[in-house]
C-alpha cells in the first residue's frame, strides 16, 4: 500500500454528475419515449411532455417508474384498461426509453480505473446519492461498477403496487436485483446536505472525518455537507457541463424548482460555498489519496461555518439503517425493509 494512503480510509462518492452524466442519458431517453408514445397513442409530443411534467411534479421525481400509467390522456383513450394494461399496451415506448437510457449511460473518463486503484489501496468507497435505490443499483450494475463500492447510501424506493409490477415485468425477480455492497438507506428526512448523513456513514465504517474525502458536483448539497461534517471536500466541477438539448428536455418535464435549475450552473461565488479542492477529473481523487493528508491543497478554506442556506434544516436524529453483506435474498430483503421498500418494474 502507498504509505500516504494509510491516512485515508474512506472516499465518499456522489453519483449523478460525479461518475456519470445524468442528464446525458435522461434527455435522450425522454426523447426516445415521447415520440414513440406519440405515434402509438396518436397524441402530440407536447401534450405528453406536459402530462409527464405534472406526474413527475406530483411524484417529486423525474425518475418515477410508473409515470406512463398515470398519464391522463392514455387513461382517457383506453377506458377499458387498468394501469398494468396501459404499461403493457404501450410497452414499445417504455422499451425505447430503457434502450436509450442504457445506450447513453456512460462513466466519465478515469472513473473505473480510479475506483479500482482505491480498492487496491484498501480504501473504503461509499456512494452517497439522493437517488432511489432501484434506479441507483440498476445504474451501477449497468456501468459494471457495483463491485467497487463498499455500500450505497440512497433513498428507499417509493411504495408501488406489487401486483401491478408483477404483471408488467418480463423477467424473474432476480433479473431486477443488482446489489452493490451494503444497503445504507438514508433515514427518513435526512438528506444532503444534512451532515449527519456523513457522520452516520463514518460511524458505520469506524472512520474519523479527517480520514475521509468526499467528491461531488453539487456545491449546495455535496460540498456543503462534507464541509459541515468536517470531511475534506472535492468539487467535481467537470460534472457541470450540460448539453443544451438535454437541458431543454429536462426543463420540459422537470419537477425541480426554479432555484434548483438556477443552481445547476451557479459557481462558488454565486452560492457562497467555496470548495476546498476543484477536481478536473475523477482521477484527482486518486492523486489526493496518494499524497500525505498534510499536502492536500486547500484552495479556499471551508465555508460551511460561514453560511446558512435558506431551507436547510437538519432532519430528525436517527442512525442509518444498515444491512449486512452479502445482500440477502429478495424475500428476506423485503422483510428487512419493513415494507418501506418495494421492488419496482424495470423502470420506464
Ligand atoms: Mg450529483
């Protein structure tokens, strides 16, 4: 092991726009779905985009797996069909979404080699994301990096109708299960940038804040949280490049607030959060890991103590729910989640 590495025990890694370009696949996937659905249903694409936006807003997520079943126009056109029937009837459009999402999902350069290097050095790598479990684990599996994480801290899946999902799925349950180390489900109400999320994860692996490093693209969520938890923060500034076409697609359907959209390309001065280190590629994590801690450049000083973001409140006190490795079978897994988690269809 590199001598400097022994000082660093944990690397926390945000996922969207830190290891892959989230908008880079979501945009093309929506642009595969809507034209096909428009053809099949004889409804204009604009109308479909508008209805998706309403559904995503209501669900609070643009990665809402059963959105198609909830489009009012499709229900109106097919009064004899229930939700599962609708998903099956328009499955070609769902397939177009899934295919494009898979084709456009790509790791940023250097990610896989860097994760492998961290693993070879014996460093614990934990993914920390606001994404829902099913989508997150599926994505890591498609990217072939599931094995490179000690665990994934994410949100539980929203409840779904298991009977409906069973009627839509084409494959046995095992086909949809892709564990990536330990499930580290975030406690209810505790989300980025609540620093207790990191404190709980540090406790999970028995590391101190100064033995950890965090890399993420959001100044107001990732960088701020790391600073507030006393963990060295690394801003993945390379994740801020969006295609104009993909951004336009997102704006047509997003549930995000105007502030959240504005924040997508806001810099440190605009949001008042100054990262300690600005990464120009994911490999910078390996560079930092290979240096003694005292030599890590600290470009701007930590800002968490200086600012308070509007709307940022600490969640309720609670520890992370953890589950042992290896990941249990589907049945026992579902039991452990005490009904909070539900397997979803291979998503739309
Ligand atoms: Mg991100």
